[in-house]
C-alpha cells in the first residue's frame, strides 16, 4: 500500500517535471525555432545532402568570411530586380547584413553548394507561432547553365527538411508577379498563389524600395505586384512528392 502511494507520488513528480520541460520548450519555441537557434550556434555544416545529376548538392548556413561576403555582394548587385529594395551595395553593407541575419531570431540564410562550389542561396524568415508557419526568402541560383531542374530538387528537399526537422505546418513566400521563372519553379514544387498585392516604388537616397499600396479604383494599375504563395505540410498526405 505504502509503495503504491510512493509510486503515485513519483508519478506526480514525473508528470510535473514533464510539464515543466514542455513549458520550457514551448517558451523557447514561442520566440525562437530551436533548430535554427542551434544551427547559428554551430559552425556552418551541411544540413542535408542530395545526389543529383552525378553531383553532390548541400545547404550550409552562410558565414561572414570575405570570400562569402564577396559572393553575396556580387549576387545582390546582379539580381537586384528580384529583391524588395535596390541600393548601392558594398562590402561593409554586406557584412552588416550578414550580422543582422545572424542576430535576428528565426532568420537564416543557406548557401546552395554543388560539388563544393557555392552556386546560390535561400533562407528562412518570419516564424509565426500561431500558424506554425515560416517564410522562404532570398531564393537565388547565381551559377547556372548546368543541371536544369537542380533548383526544383533543392527546394523540394528544403521543404521536406522544414516540415520534418522544424515541424513547420505551412511555408509561405512572396514573389513579384512578373518573375514567372521563379513562380513556375515554386508551382513545380507544389506551391499555390493565394493572393496578390499592388506595390508602389518609394525612392530612397541610393535606390528604391517596394511598398504595399492601395489602388484608387479597379481601373488603376500598380507599378508592380507581389504574389503570395503557400504550401502546407504534405509529408503525411503525400510522401511520394519528395524524390
Ligand atoms: C528563380 C530561379 C531560382 C530558378 O532557377 P533555375 O535555375 O531556373 O531552376 P532550375 O535549376 O530548377 O532549372 C529550371 C529550368 O530547367 C528546366 N528543366 C527541369 N528539368 C529539366 C530536364 N530534365 N531537362 C531539361 N530542362 C529541365 C525547367 O523546366 C526550368 O525551365 P524554365 O527556366 O524555362 O522554367 C533562378 O532563375 C534565379 O535565381 N533567378 C533570379 C532570382 C529570382 O528570381 N529569385 C526568386 C525570388 S522570389
């Protein structure tokens, strides 16, 4: 009888401990995705590897070496039309940007690496705790003209990693409606457009930034439009989508 009571007490203590651990975990998750936090505290390494077209492709968190910063600056200057803002890029600004990414919770940028060469990047941003969602941002393939379809394989495996390793339910992304190549890619990966927002170009000292705007009437056109796309976790319902 006594031992039963004791085991009841032990059980209660265990439950309380489990609940506390759950609370601690949740309070961290409320603010930060644990896995992203961990990745930032570790030296850059492959989060996964894929074999495609006789090549080894991987994703690795960006670092702030001069070599990486030079590449990021070069690509930012080349692909300015696909970003939200245009400005005169330089090394100092790029290093500051890398630092801001590293210091922003739930924001991370990965290099896409093909047989050891950095060929582009893509990242995660804006974790929404209520929806358990994140946004994909800064998708660029800068080194092209080989292995068509590479980005499709990379993105599909990135989605899989986000759903399974981060336990995310929904992935969103914003893409200018005139960037049809990217929209095609996202659709091939199973994303759907869920809305379109009109944009207005606001001039800055050394360029511009695209901001949401409201059209005066249905007969007016915006300077540019931003599509919002979405994909929900398909791992349970459709595991064959991932090759
Ligand atoms: C958008 C972007 C990432 C797409 O990259 P990509 O290199 O075109 O993508 P892929 O490696 O998957 O190759 C795609 C092409 O190969 C084709 N392809 C795929 N498999 C193929 C195969 N087995 N044989 C021949 N062609 C094939 C695809 O149909 C696609 O053709 P398309 O470009 O006419 O649509 C790239 O164009 C880019 O970086 N653009 C600038 C930045 C940008 O727009 N970013 C998006 C911001 S939201």
